[in-house]
C-alpha cells in the first residue's frame, strides 16, 4: 500500500466524535444555567437524536460522512438547538405558571409554539431545496449538503413536537419551600 488514508480518516473521526460530545456537554451546561436540569437534559438529548437520525439515513441516500456533511451539520445546528429550546422552555413555562401540569402542559406548551417552530423549519428546508436540483459537477456537493440539512431538520421537528413533549409531560411544578 503506497498511501493509507485510514490513519488520517480515523484521526478526523475521533476529533469529530470528541468535539460532538464536548459540544453536547457544553450545550447541556449552558441550558442548565437557564432551565431546569430535566428540561436541559431532554433538550440536549433531542439535539443529539435529530443529528443521529440524519446520520443514520445518510448511507441510504448515498451520502458519506465527509467535510461536506460536517459542514451541513454546522449549518443547521442553530435551528435544531433553537427548536428544542423553544418547545422545551414553553412546556416548562406552562408547568411553572401553575396553570397546567403533566400531559396537558406538554400538549398546550407545544401547541403554543407549533406554528413558529414548524414554519421556521419549513422555511429553512425550502431555502435548501433548490440545491437538491442543481445540475452539473456541483450537484455532488450541493445534494449532500441539502440532504443532511433537510434530514436533520425533519428529525428535529419530529423530536421536538412529539418525543420531547412526551418526556417533559412528567415534569411537575417545582417547589422551593
């Protein structure tokens, strides 16, 4: 073998994995400063779930983990974090206000932010979709970025509208007595 790229590839994958774990820990830490720990935990898990779903689907659509897919993740991370935070914080607000608790707080809290969150995601998807139909040599690059962004956003919306509220439905009013 004249040239072995596996060493450089493994080093990059290790760096990406360590950075992802460190990033998730930092997101959790910052969220704990402003939200209840249980909300911060489930929001962080939701962010990881959205990316895991996109990464899981990548091989089925001919997308590999490379610099373009990494770039796509970096492009969309802000939207995914915002979706989960907005929904989680609104459910938290419903519980802490004392107006609702349990499943009722999760449903109402999610419903109150449903339109802005869904439309925010849809506009981002629409912004990236033209890249999916680009022709010529750049097609290889634009389709990879588009797929990762759209898949991550779809998983994000599913996670923050259905899974996150299900986890936060067990939250109870915090007592400081």
